[in-house]
């Protein structure tokens, strides 16, 4: 298994992986926009034949004119690993590489994400393995009415 930065050529494989694993899906222009705008913080895992078996898609949020108190931070839009490649540590590695790039390349002070309240595997990854904390619960965040946990991890001492 090889983990490396996502390239434009990987986008079809990343999108296919996302479609298999999650109900939150995005048009190709969304994948393209993220990897071209923040080319250092999205990563893929590929098998020995070069097939994409996992990815993390992430972005950087800059403080807006209206909210100068906000800090530069990373945001994980989506992560998934194909079912037969789970519990091998791939998601952990993808997240750590993205977090490291957010901090060292983009000077992000923290990383945020949303996760379904019922997604036990992902919550365990974020909270128990990576040290994220729940910042707030966003009621009916998802299209089907499920609440999201808004989670954050400081990157300041990373
Ligand atoms: N049950 C409990 N804990 C789990 C599970 C699980 N099924 N899967 C992972 N973990 C936790 C464990 O603490 C694990 O460490 P351990 O194996 O030493 O016990 C740790 O996370 C690291 O696990 P990895 O092997 O790195 O995780 P994996 O590569 O299997 O991917 C993921 C985890 C991404 C959640 C995978 O299950 C998946 O693709 N699920 C479907 C898509 C999804 O839910 N994505 C997240 C949506 S939220 C978002 O995208 C921001």
C-alpha cells in the first residue's frame, strides 16, 4: 500500500471511492477545485496496481473580512477507505499527513470536520486515535436530518 499526495489523475478514483462509502457525494468540479486550490493537503492510498483504495480531501479556510478573529485552519471535507482495506491504519495515516501539511505548509492553527452522530468508526478515529474534540453539535446538518458533530483538533503543538 502506498500513500501519497492526490493528483488530478486520481480524482476519478477518489470520487468512485467516495460514492461507494458515503452518502455525501460531490461533483467532479468540487474535487478538482480542492486539489488544485490546496494541492498539498489531500492524499490518496493506492494498492499495488495503483487503484485508489482511500483518500482524504481537505481544504484551508482563511479568515474572512467580517471575522478577523478567526484563524487560518484546515477542514477535512471527506475521508474514506474501501471496506476490504479498513483497520489497516490507512485513514490514520491519511489524516496525519493532511494535518502535517495544514500546519507546516499552510500555517493552520487547527483542523475541523463534521461527522454524523451515528458514525462510530469515524468518531473513534477522530477522537480516540487523533485527539479531536467535539466543538458543538449541529442539529439536522445532513440532508436526511441527522445531526453532525463539529469536531476540532489544535495543530499548535504538532
Ligand atoms: N470501529 C471502531 N473504531 C474504529 C473503526 C471501527 N469500525 N474503524 C476505525 N476505528 C478507529 C480505531 O481506533 C482505529 O485504531 P485501531 O485499528 O488501532 O483500533 C483507528 O480508528 C484508526 O483506524 P484506521 O485503520 O486508520 O481506519 P480505516 O482506514 O479503517 O478508516 C474510516 C476509517 C475512514 C472511518 C472507514 O471506516 C470508512 O471509510 N468509513 C466509511 C466512510 C466514512 O464514514 N468516512 C468518514 C465520514 S466523516 C468525514 O469524511 C469528515
